[in-house]
């Protein structure tokens, strides 16, 4: 796998919107415009007024534009040896009230990755992200992953790598769409003195 921290170019932008659109469609459900929206995205008609009637499209556009215009967000693309995109992710390097906390909004795997391999891909990408944040973002001590409630492969990978599911006291897990997993990536060594 090859990792790239660059903004999507003009051709890749359509792919980013489509990936996020499919992500929101999976998490919030299809809309009456889903088929039309996907057809327009695939044909690169991204500004048609009909598209903005589709809530999932509006969400996907918000994310795509935040990747380009928010200086606090870095965009990761993961490619295979044939230069095909197999995953992408956005990382917010600090949160307003928590400057030492980086958050990974999602890891979007290609629809072509079968269920038998998903957890391995998540494990490798999470390890890469953790290592990257440790080595390139000195202020970040805590790394958080936002995991869709229905993605058990992602959920299991976070647990396997020592991330802790946050229990939020006022959160209603019956209506939420995501879980948050935290880990202190800069555990301090405790040294005994005699």
C-alpha cells in the first residue's frame, strides 16, 4: 500500500465526492434521488441544482470542500501497486477545545475490498495513521477514530490496536451513527527512582 497526503486533483475530486456520497448513503439511507445523483456525479455534473435536493450529496460536498479549504484537515489517499485508490481518510489535526487531540473522521475503503480483508486494511491504515501523527504532529497526544456504528471490521480493528470506546454520558446509542475510539499515542514512561 502507498500512502499520499495530498489534496485531490480535479479528476480525483469527483471520486472523493462519490466515495463520501456512498458513505452517507450507507449510513443515512438512500434518498429518492440516489440513482440520479450517482449518475450525475459519475458524469462529472457536480453543480446541477437537482443534486442539492439530496441531503447525502450536500453532506458529501461539505466534506469534500472542507478537505480543500480547511487548513486543519489533512487528506490521506491509500493506493495499491497499480495506483488504484483503495481507501481515503480525512484527519483533523486538532479540535477547537482540545488542541492535543487529532481525530480521524472516517476511513473509506474501496467497495471492491471483500469482507475477508477489510479488518486487515483497517489495521494497516490505523497503524500508519498512528505512526504518522506521532512523528509529524508534536502537539497531538490523543488520536480518536470516529467509527460508523455498522462497521464492525473498523470497530474490531480499533479495539485490537488498543483504542478505547468512549462512553459518552448523554449519548443515545440508539440514534447515533458513530462510535468514538480514543488512544493516548504518547504514553509517558514511568521511571522509578531509588
